[in-house]
C-alpha cells in the first residue's frame, strides 16, 4: 500500500485525515495504472523550445497571513526557484502571472461562488513573491480568470517566441494551474514539476495533479525538469 507523510505545504485544516492518506494515494495510483491500460496517461515529452510560466506565486497566495487565500507554500516557492535558476541559466523565456484586480469590474456569477473581498489596499499583495527574484525581462501577466491564457496575450507571446513546451509551476493545482494546463495542452508540450505546484487543500491537489498527468501533460520530479534545463545550457 502507498504510504505518505502529510505534505509540507497547504492549510492545516484542509489536510487529509492521517488514516485516509495512504489508502487514497494508493487508490489514485491504481487509477493511473488503470488509465494507462486504456492507453491514457502517455507521455507528451519535451519539444525543442521550452518556456516557464509561474502561476500566481504572489504574496496574496504565499503569505499565510493573507487569509483565506494565503497558506504555507514555501516548498512550492523553493522548488519553483530551482526551476527558474535552471531556466535562466539556459536562457529560456519566463513568465509570471498574478491577479488583475479592478474594483470597477462588474460581478459575474462566479463572484457568488468565491467572494475574495479584495480591496484597493490589497494590491500590494498581488506582487510576485520576492524570493523568486523576478527580473525586468520576465513578463508579468495580470489575469482576471483562472487560466493564464484566458483574455491575456500569453499565447501570442509564446507563439512569437516559437515556444513549443510550457513548464507550469505555482498555485493552485486544482484551479489556476489546472486551467492553464487545460488551455495549453492542444498547443504545447506541458511539463509540470511535481514539487513546484501545490495549494491549500491536500485532496484537491492530489486529485487534480493526477488528472493533469493522465490527460494534459507530463508530471515529473522537479529534479528531472531541472536536469533537462541544465542539459540545454550551451546548446
């Protein structure tokens, strides 16, 4: 049976009960094996021209004091920083996203599902976590919706750079990361470094990460992603 300790990220009150964790993870592993027998969960592999997109690792999500959206995602920030270091050394394009808050934006039906109660004073929290060391040449895309592609120029920017592979990191696995992978999968090889994505809720993270791996892209260890980028240096 698969066993696992509690994750080192997320919200304490959104963790799985300890007695359910191992059986759930075993069930998810069995599901993946079942899908592979049906010829799902194949590998899309790497293309020739990768780029990195860092989803929503802004203070609003990385500071546990920014309740209720923030939580401890230090391991995701650290893993993403490793991917960024390798990507910068390899000279590949890097993009960041954050929320495009506008107090004059008309409410939508989704506003009733998730009332974030953001005020103009909160805009400072939408800046990228300084631990990631965003550089001036790394484009910041401010988005209103979950996907980094929805109503932004990300696809246009990637196309102009002839990017064919998108490395997706950040938060949250079940929302903005998943939505971005969903929109990317028909245009790009999608690579997700396992330790570089996460969220507040443990079960939502695990289920949606499996769904990405089965249907949308290749979920692989961060070490493997970093190793591939390191091999690109000097090419």
